[in-house]
């Protein structure tokens, strides 16, 4: 929750000083945190306070880096190519989630956890160097107070019903669908033939689905992007429904693949629409409110999924999640502005 709250500050700073500058600071902090942690592990001085301090600094870096990312795309990518840029960005993130754990395992086998942390620090350094090479930097923005800046960002967010509807939908998805799936899925998967390997296969299938979703969305510009994005979110409920039905591992993996496809497609189309229909001067703050709202109940979902399963049963809880995924998508599609947004219209209100 602390990191989510700091996101609001990151959004204000990105709009005020330019996203690249704030992202550079965020990556520098993450690099320092991981480098210090790597040094402590490699030298045998890995005390608990080092881990806590590194986590705090890394969390601050995340809060500074993430709000400016979507805003930076607007400054460096022409309007007609932003859709593909968002797809490629999501594709790269999904590929890192698939390849990263396997690479970390190989590095641990070769040189231990200290080497993994050192390589992680080097990747942040690489990001700093890449950002330093960018030259499309906007002029510093308004100089209103912190509260005034937040109020302006909130006004821009709240005045777009399609964005509010999408954010509320993801509050429901993260709290009632994906959070319970991440907690209860491993327990139910352990009951499948193969035990823990079944959960690994399911999550690998999710990552592959995210990659396939990126490939499918590349080069496409649907006429009604928010309708397509909303329909894609129904995929989040697929693995929940299959777990509730007691499906075998291959079908569960197929459902997870569908969820991965939906996650990439919905994120790319929603991000592109938000960039296109939001003034660039408040874009980082608008995206911050979007992220803060969508993930604010995530920690509560992880904490409450277990007690809910104990009271109702794991399969009924996941069945409820599948129903919420479908019902929330239907509710969003009832919002007129969601259906009205034209993907071919480049006007920026």
C-alpha cells in the first residue's frame, strides 16, 4: 500500500519535470538498491536490515518509474504508432516474466543468489543508459502545489467515464478474480497429477498467452478499442471457472493461456486509448489514479482469499471470481462512452 501511495507522488513529479527525468531517478534508485543487496550477499553481510532497506529504496524507485512510462511513450512515439509501441512494451514485459525466472535459476546454479542480484542491478543500469540516450524531453510543467496537482489529475481522471469504468472493473477483477486465483490456484493445482509442476505449467501457459496476445494485437487498430479491450478481460475468469469445475491440468493451462492473451490485449488497447484521449500534461497523474485504483485492494484480496476459501470452499470462491469477470465486463460495456470511443479518431480533448 505504501508503494501505491507513492505512485501518486511519482505521477505529479513526472508531469511536472518530465517523465524521462523521474524515470531516470527511479531506475538509479533501483540499481543502487539491488547493487547494495548483491554486495551484501556476495560478501556475507546480508543482514535483515539490508534486505528491508533495499526493498524500501527499490519500492520508491518503482513508484517514480512506473507513472511516467505511459507518458514517455507519447513523447517519443508518433501517434499512429503508439498502439504498436504499447503492444511491444507489453510483449517485452511478458517475455521477461517468462524468461526471467528460468534465467535466475540458471544463474543461481552457476554463481548463487548474489550473482542474480548483481545481474539484476546491471539491468537497471542498462535502463538508465537507455533512458539517457532519449532526447525527446518536454518542458517542465505547471508549478501548482502537491495537493493542487493531485486535484487536477483527479479531475482529468474522473471526467472520463470510460476510464473510471475500466478502473472500477479492475478493482473487482484484482479483488475478486485474480487475487483469489493466485492464492487458491496453487493449492488446487497441487491436487492435480504432478503436484506443484501443474501450477508451474499453468503459470507458464499464462506467460505464453501474454506473448501470443501481443503478437495478435501488433499492427491492429480496432474501430471500437475499448469494446475489444473489455471483452478481452473476460479471459481472466477462464482459469477460475476451470478450477471450479475440477478440470484437468491441460484445460487449466488452456484457460491460463486465454487469460494471458486477454491481459496483453486489454492493457495495450486501454493504454493507447488513454494516451490518445488524455492531455499529455496530466497523463502521468491520470495513469497513476488508474493504477492506484485498480490495485488498491490487491493486498486485501491476497489476505482474504484464504479465510474465504475456509468458509465457503476454494472452488466456490473461484466460481464467484469467474462470474465477476463476466459480469464486470458486461457492466463496463453498458457505459455509453466505452462503446463510443473510436479507435480511428486521433483527436485529443
